[in-house]
C-alpha cells in the first residue's frame, strides 16, 4: 500500500469517516444527471469559449464603442484564449532562407526520415546529437533543478512501464525540467510505441522539441508521426499547429501555409494564431 | 512507480492539453469528463434538491474552464475539478444563507423521499446539519471539510489539490471537526450521534 495512503488511513478521524459515508449516496450518479450535466457542460463551454464571437464582436464593438472596447474584448481573461507560450518561438527567418544557426549546422532541407522505433537510446542520441547522454538529454546542465533521486532511480530501473514513464515525464514538464521531460517522453516512445500513452507523448515531445531545444526538424517528425497514426485523434489540431509552426521555423513557408489551410479546414472552430490568419490571407490573395 | 498527483489517464491528459491550446471541442469534452465530479461536489454541499444546483454546477464548470491555464498537473484533474466545485458551491451556499431561509428550507434541500426508514432519515439529517455548519467555518476549514467528507478525498489528496502542506490540511480538518463537535453539543446533539 502507498505509504501516504497508509498514513491517511491510520490517522483518519472516525467522525469524518462516518460523515463521508453519509455523503456516499450523493456522490453516485442520479437518474436525472445525464440531462443536467449535458445542459451545464454546454452552457459552460459556450460561455468559456466565445470562439466565433471575439473577432466579430470586436468589430461590432469598435464601431459602437470605439477602440477602448475593442482592446478590452481582445484582452479577455486567460481561460477564453489559448494559453500563451511560455517561451516565444525564435525569430522567423525570411521565407526561403536557411535555418538559423541556433539549430546547429543542418543538412539541406528535405523530408525528415521516418521515426525510428525500438532503437537503442544511446544510438539514437549519438546519431542526432553527440552531446547527449544515454537518456537523450544534453550533457550540459539542463534548465530546471534535477528531479528527486527516487524518480531518477525509478526511471533508470529495468522495464519502467509506459504509465510510469508518462507520469514522470508529465511531472518533469510541469516542473519546467524540459530536457528531462524530453528524455522521458522519448524513452516512452522508444520502449512502448504502441502504448495508450504514446499519442500524447508524441505531441508533447513535439512541442518540447519545437520550443525547448530539440529543433523544428525533429518536432516536425513527431507531429507528422501523430497525424499519420492518429489522424482523427483528440490532439490532431495541436499536431497540425505544431506541424505548421515547425515548417515555418524551417523556412518552408509554402508548406507552412498549406498546413495552416489544412488545420482551418479540418478544425473549423479552431482559434487560429495571428501568423495562421496572415498565412491564410496571403493564400487567398494569390 | 506510483507518482502521487498523476492523472493516470492519457485520454484526459490529451483533452486537457488540447483545451489549454484553445481547442473548443476538446474543452467541451474535457468538461463533460469532469462534470460528474463537479456535480457530486455541488450536490453534496447544496443538497440534492437545492433550486440552484444546476446553476452552481454550471458556474463551477465555467470556473474550471477559466482556471485551466493555471493548472500545472499538481494533482489529478478530477480532484482539481472537485476543489473548484467545492469553492463555488460553498459560495452559493453562503449566498443562500444570507437570504435567511425559513427553518423548513434546510430540510427541503435534502429530503428523504420516499421515507426510507429511521437510519436513512438520520443520514439525511446529519447531511443537513453539516450544511448548516459549513457556513460557520473559516473558508479553508470549510473547503477541507467538503473535500474530505463530501468528496471522500484523503488528506494527502486534499493537500495536492489545494497546494497546502498535508499537515496543514490535517490541522484544518481537526479544527473543523472540533468546531463541528462543539456546535453539535450546542444543539443538544452528542458527537456520537454521527456514529449511529
């Protein structure tokens, strides 16, 4: 038994335990719940996501109330807009230009190789990046403090299952330990490519590589891998956005515009970032 | 490896990520997945027959949607949802109390119908008493008590969901329980009443 759970059971108050039993009936589903929940969820989602309203409403408000009202609607609370990126992407190169030096000396632009699966960690790490250690993390100090020793031991223990790797990667990502998170997601995908955690890990790793050090080429491979394997998956929109951004970062502007068009076509309700709207406008004007 | 606070559900995690990036359909699906927890918290705090139960559930879901960008995966999404719902429901309960409801109104929130015997009536009566007393507790104690008793969360789980140290949570629960016992005695009810 989990030690924390054992401590909880040993020190739990019998009065509170008895009261919790009193409320058990109310925690269970009731006959009218499905209808009530459907109404409540739809109403809340509508109020939280005025997806089609802001731009139209902003135009109408600006006509009626002036620029101040438009600025207010455009600065709505966090929950009604996509969460801002913690680290903005690097400055985009001019269309058609070679990638910036920050990505390292890269081969001429071409379709990335298919994602290797089940390959040895060391081999993959050394092929792509000689400066990476066994787990694929850079040898130099990574961002964020090292994780707890127990987590590291568990990560390196023989045969960690997909769920354990996924949880460790999530916690590292949420703690800002991005290099460690990349290594753990990567390991999960190498060891358990068919697991139920693999789809989320693929997209999560793609974004980490795009925004925190792996590079747009590797990120593009991840996003396309997701879209090839799970084209109707719940993260398809996110993967398409990642694909478009990675292509833009690689200087493949026309392909990036096509990726934005596909995203808009496949996900009509999507809130598109400004660069996507600009790309679609450019396409429309051609 | 068991990692406290993990969602253990990649599907839910996928919806959470997509919703945070502005996918409206993922948001609705995510709220649908977490809605039962939200409703359970609201129903427990307000009572199954409270006239504003659906409104409170909707407000809690909206609060959850707006809080998603701040959620850092420190606990399971279901528990995060329960915590937000508990706070919204407690606010609703306080607003309702301020309207000075008549004595019979508390009974109407959680009636035993059809009458199911003495034991079932005692259970409903204890639930009603707890609701009356929630409004007299400090907010942190009321929140901890709701998560412990209404949502049956362990102190360690409450600590993860609220961000408070687990010993602080235990202390709040102990203080809430002591105050509960004092108030029960003032009403002429021994704390042992709860065990019967």
